[in-house]
């Protein structure tokens, strides 16, 4: 033990001998202190940096949490569903309102276009009261009828052909049967009691007919 203490003393003595003055020794000691403080600060910053990295890793782990991801997706889907339901409800109300308005004014166009035909009929009735030329009256009525036929055609209304045609229950309504005038008209329509019409190929009134047998 005495030998070891003696050796340490000799080492300190030798170290002291390295410095020519006390000022140099003090400078070296100050330098060592600065180096030690710098290392301590670097270690502290490194610990803080490591701590920040750990927090980022934890945050990323939380972001990748399946439950959290599914919850976010559910909330997004639910939000889209609520918005879509609201938009559909608004669309339904708007279309319902438009249909009601169309129902109220559906016949307006027809009435406006049929009024001129009514006017022509009234003129014809006035002329008939004092008419002496029967042919002129016939021509006037025929003109009114032609105008009315034109009005129907412009609205895709067509007359169902029936006379001397084979009975078609999708178009014709047989009222009765009578003996056919000839063999060619057996099973065919020999008379039309009331004309039938289609609107855009849809039957709106069946033709009432008489069938030969």
C-alpha cells in the first residue's frame, strides 16, 4: 500500500513537472473542465433526441393501430352515408313537387291546342243556321275534322285499324257477332261501332267492333 501511494505521488510530481508555470497548469485544467462540460451537454442532447425519436415511434405506432384506422374509416363512411341520404331526400321532395305541378298543368297544352278546333266548330254552327249551299257546309265540317285529325297526329295519337281485319283482342273489343256478308269476312271485323286509338303505341281506347261468323 505504501508503495502504491508512493507511486501515485511520483506520478503527480511528474505531471506537475510537465507545466513550466502555474498559469499553464491552470489553463490545462480549465480546458479539461470545458471538454467535460461539452461531453455532458452532448449526452443530454442525445438523450433528449432519443426521447423525441421514441415519442415519434409511439405516435406512428398509434397511427397504425388497426382499431383506430377502422374507427376513422367507419366515421368517414357514416359521414358519406348521412350526406347521401340527405341529398336523396332533397331529390325525392323536389321530384315529388315537380310531379304535382306537372299533374296540375298536364292538360294545359292540350286545351290550348284544342281551343282553335272549338272555335272552328262554333263558326261552322253559325254558318249552318243561314247556309243555303249544303256542299259548302260539308266542306267546312270536313276542314274542321281534318284540323282535328292533325291535332291528334301531332300528339302521337293514332286510330286503330279494325274494319275487315282479323280480330285482335289486344286492340279490339268484340261487342257481338253477326253472319258474315261473305266467306272472306268470316272471323273478321265487319263493322266498327266505336273507333279505338293508341298513344305512342299504347292502347288508350279499344275499338268496339262487330265480328262476322
